[in-house]
C-alpha cells in the first residue's frame, strides 16, 4: 500500500555519502587547543573564552583560594587581550 519512496531515500543517502567525500571534520582537536587556561592547584583546564567569574568560582569552591592563587597568569592575559 505504501509507495516505493523508502528505496529512493536510501539510494539518495548513499549517493550523498559518496559525494560528500572525506571523513567528517571533528571539532575536538580545535577545542583541545583552546583549553589554554589551567588551574595551578589541580591542573584543570578551561577554554580561553572562560570568564573571570567562572574561574573565581572554581578557585573558591574547589580550593578555597583566590583567582590569582589558582590562575596567576589570568590577569596578564586579560590585559594583553584588551590592547
């Protein structure tokens, strides 16, 4: 009772897969390189776009320390980016 569209759809998917070429591109390596903020205490890494509030929260909640104690280079990086 149904049409033959299922076979057509499967053929189209196969054709599109052949035409797409190459493997799918992954964002994982790019994300790993962007994890360039590191806590000096526990060595946890954070994305370069992480805001000061999140880093301060990590320092206080995880280590009962200040932002500067856990991320001594963070202020310098923020000042350099502003220029």
